[in-house]
């Protein structure tokens, strides 16, 4: 399918672009710091939890599995044993 091939070519271009890589990592660090300094997202359901899933997926797709796994681990460290994060959200993060 031509659309699939075009998408794969575009992804490869993003993976090879140093500026894109640098900006993704900078954005990841900004988001981590935001989450560390705000606890309102540690609830049963919050839009930032959806963003976490998207960041993990984006890092896995455009940077590396290692970077995505590191981000996921850092999120789990921030969350700690917070009982408010629902099991479905935790599963989405794990599977991303």
C-alpha cells in the first residue's frame, strides 16, 4: 500500500534527523519535570496519563526501545505506589 510505504519513509526521515531527535528528547525531559512538579495528574483518570502513553509510543517509534523503556521506568518511579492510577492506565503504559 502506497500510504503505508510513504509513512515508513517519513518515519525513517524523522529517525535520521538530528534536530527532530534533539527536540523529542528535550520535550521528553520537559514533560518529566512537569510531572515531577505536579501531582494533580495522579488521579483515577487525567489527560496527562494519555500523554504519557503517547510519549512512550513516540519514543519507541522515533528514538529507540531503550529510550521508551527509560521514560516508562521514570514514570513508574514518579508514580511510586500511588493507588489512584487505575490498572487500565498502568497496562496502557506497559504495553506502549
